[in-house]
């Protein structure tokens, strides 16, 4: 036991305990790329529908009268600046400390984690984008505002009975917020909802191998028929050892492939995202940086910054289920 302590109190274990969650699934899983401007842009294109009547007469001349022009679509997202400030007095770094060697270094590490969580929350949000102004900050759109748009709404499976759910869109270089409607009632997630979303992404050419959800929706997946068939005690290979209780689902196998279910603390509680990781990424105009600021007064100051945007390279490669109960 320490013979002296902080503010006159004994400190039995000079360690600082912090159980704040730091799992940032999107930052860790999605691809990273470089943005080249405040507005990061990319092109999407589609093949024409397959035709079983594509037949030509032998020796016939080429006929360009029905040829179609290129139909590529230009998309983009706004880069958002997120920051965290570190401000520590000289005294705080001079007095005896517990659980840390230097207060400034400790606060810097803490603020770095907080900044990553802020970025994660924005990426997974349903918020749209805005270009900002000299008085307002730029905002990047989250995945929830980009999935299933702008080329169609079939990749948005609305579980609830509400009919006023806003269809997000992309116009004039900005994504609209994806707002849940107020009419009708929310509905609990079912296997049919999830399969419909996965089918929609597959039909458009996507492979939604990653399912992102919050804790309530993951618990609903554990109640799917295929999962409950194997719930209970499990004894590996009939060996006479202590078994495990199976009460969760981490991988879902559908008619459209194998999908890893990942639990996220920052997912909208009433939605499930089905993501094709090959067509979702984060573009950084400027990655995570720390700058020591000029000394003002009796302390040390620093600034953490990151400038980034969410990229849905092909919005219809993904799908989402919305209008779900969340409690």
C-alpha cells in the first residue's frame, strides 16, 4: 500500500481504470483511401440488363442507331474536420501522479481514442452531408444516408409499417439525411427482413459479407430458426469435457453467401447494415495528426485533427433494414 496519497487519501493501486469501449469496427474494417479535395468524388456505372434475345443475322451490317451513350454517375461526399483539444496546466504535470508518468501524454492518448470514436459514430450514422460555410462546419454523410441511393430504393428494407420513411437521395453534391418516418409502428427484426436485404444487394451485384448491428438487433438474430436449432449445451466432438452454451450468432449463411455479423456500439439502434467491404471505404484528406500549440499562460496545449469522408463506392452493393424496434 502506498504510504501517501492523492489529496490526503491512500492509493492502494496506482493504476487508472477506464472501461470506456474503444472498438471501432468501421475504422478497423473498411478500406482506407486518399481524398484529394474537400469534396471527394467517384464514378459509378452499370451494365445494361442481360438480354436473352440478343441475336444477329449472319453477315448483317453493324447498326448503331440504337446504341446508347455512356451512363456513368458522378458521386461525392464532403470531408469533415474533427478535432480534440489537449490542455494541461504546468502544475498538473509537476505534482506527483498516480497511474501515469506524464499528465499531458495521458490526456493526449485519451483524446486520441475519443476522436476515433467520434469518427466511427459519424461513419455509421444516418446523417447527410453539407458543404458548410465560413461560420458552419462541413459534415460528411454516414453509411445510413448512402446505402440504396441514388439509383434506387430496393436496397432499403423497411420493417415497420410506416409509409413516411424518408428516401435519402443525392443531389447537388450532397446526401440527404435518412430519417425514419413517424407513421405506423416499428417491427422486430426477422430473418425474412435480413434475407430480403441480402438478396437486394446480391441482385445488384454486391456481396454483403459484413453485417453491422447494435446489441439489440444481434440478440434478435440469435433467435432466428437456424440459430435456435443449435442453441443450448454443446459438447465438441462428443468428448467428455465441459461444454459451452451457444446463445449467439457470429456468422450467418444465406442463399447469397456467408456473412460475418459484427457488433457495433455506434450503429443506429433501429437499423442493420449489410455491407460489401469491397465497395465501402473511408477517404482521408488528412489523417490523424497532433500539433503542439504555442504556449499561452501557465500550461501546455495541443490539437488533434482528422479530415475524412465516408465513401460508398457503389451504394447498391449494400443494403439496410430500417424501421426496427430497438428495445
